[in-house]
């Protein structure tokens, strides 16, 4: 077992799946010779050659469109989009085609593809490099949305995503790529999609987060008897885990860095209000990014939910 960061863990998952299954193909801008903008695909070209590690033109719609064709043909493409803000030209391919192939063919065809992309603020990047618009993808039936928060979960979730018969949007926090290390086993292991993990048990308040915000939520929760949930898969999310935790604690704080309005916390709040409102002792609190375009580097620390803002959210819900 090696202690590795998230970049290394994702590289391990890709390498092992490509060794196990010759149908797994990697494609994207600079994924071959340069090893990707964050060096996640480093070494794959040397090991698997140009037919399985494909450097594409700078055309996100073309990358995703080609991946859809590969998946319909029976391959298992893993497409990399360099930053989440660059994926928008490919939304038509994802929404109109990848997500509908199973329905359109009445189950005769599936679309086993993964679109990997970094998301979120924290590295002082230029405009369109720090987007956190995961709720866009969660709204579309047929797409699965996965967000790992540690190197260990990143490897297990990516292997499960590659093996899944449906299209998966795999979001990787740029802030976490080299921030933390984790014990990650060599060889195969999977983490099921659609399941959350209880990172910390508690009885007074449920704190729900994913990706980089999970670590700030854990940091703050040390001063409270808080149950912390790492959602891991946003679509479909683990309704049972959320319901059971809310039933136990009666208080909820949801943390994410995307803008608050119509962010994924809104869907979680609606679910809790519809299914668990009789167990609530206080209103649901959402700690999120502001309803503005993600600012340029000098202001991004003010935009992201801070430890202080999360603490105030928990203190507020605990007053009831």
C-alpha cells in the first residue's frame, strides 16, 4: 500500500483499468505526450501507445462527441476536459446524446464513458478555470455525477465509473490534487456509485459536503457533536444515508463552493423537507459560494466557504 496524492491515485486507477481491459481508451487535450495539464495521465502513452492514449485538438465538443461514438461502439473511453469551465461547449453532446442513448435505444445500447474534469477554486487560476457547476449535470437524467474527496475514494470511484454502463461526469477538485495524501492499495478495489460515507458520527447536527469542502467541514465539526457525510456521488445521491442521519440529528448544514442559488444543496434541502421534515429541529442551513461569477485569484478566498462561515452556519442551526 502506497501513500499517494489524488493525482497519483487517479493515474493508478487509469493504468490498472487499461491493463485489465483493452477497451479502455484515454483521450483529451495533451493527455499523451505531456501527461495532461496536471500530469494525471503521465506515462500512459509510453505504456499503451497512441491508439489508446489519444491527444485531441482543442475542441471539447469533439472530444466528448468522439467519446460517445466510441462508447456506442463498445469501447470504454475516459475523456479529459482540462478545466470544468471548458466543458460548456460539450453540454449539447452530453445532454442531447450521451445521457439519452439508453432511453433512445430502449435499452439496446448504453454509453459507458467517463468525462473527467478538474473543478473548483483554490489554486488561483484564471477565469473559467475554477468553475463549480456540478448542479447542471445533476439535473440531467441519464448522467451520473461523482466527486471524490480523497485519494483513496478517487481511485475506487474512478474504477467503478469506468466499469459503469452509463455516462459518468467525474469531478476532481484542483485544490485537492496535491494537498493531501492517503493510503491507497495497489491493485483492484471499487467504491460503489450512489453511496455516501459517514466520515464522522455524531448526534447533534448533520454536515453534508463533498470534494474539497469536506475537509473544511471536518475541520469545523471537531468543536461539535457533528455527523459528517461525504456524499461522493451527487447523482444519484444516497437518500437513505441522508435520511437516516437527519432522523438522528434533527439539524442539517450543507456545504459546497458552487453558487448557492440552484446549487445542489437546494436539491438536498428539498429532499429533506419532503421526506424528513418531521424530524427537523431547525431550518436547514446552506453555506455556499456567492451568486456571482467566480472571481479572479485575489478574491477567490473570499468567495469560497471559509472555516469561519461554516462554523457560523453550524452555530446558527444549533441555536434552535
